[in-house]
């Protein structure tokens, strides 16, 4: 087991949720890392079958595919990652 593998932290996600709206494909940074951690958490808990995302802070194709799946499951209609998607992720 690798000790320094990032883990999903609900408190950190709530902080991220409160300040982040409109993350989209092509974005980079700490907010994207938090999103990737939350997506990995959702993927595992909902048994979606996606390969675990590399938490690299780059919103690329693999992150986008998992975001689209979450949006489909929770019937999120927004264009980017916004309040609907973040709310869904916060409930998982």
C-alpha cells in the first residue's frame, strides 16, 4: 500500500464545494484535484467500473467521462461542473 496516495476527505470536499462552480474540461489546479478525488470516491462507492483517475489536477478526457456518468446518474443538466454535480457528489 502506498502511504502518500491521496484520499477523499469529506471536509476538504465541503470547502471545495463552497468555493467552486463551473469547473470544465481543460481546467487545471487544486480544485480539479478535489473533483478527481470526489469522482474516484463516487466511482468506488457506486461501483461504476471506471479505472481510478490519476489525481493530477488536469481535467482531461478521463475526468470528463466520469463527470458525464455522474451527471447522467443524477440527472444533472448543467453544462460544466456546477451546483448540481457538486451536490450529487457531496451526497455519495
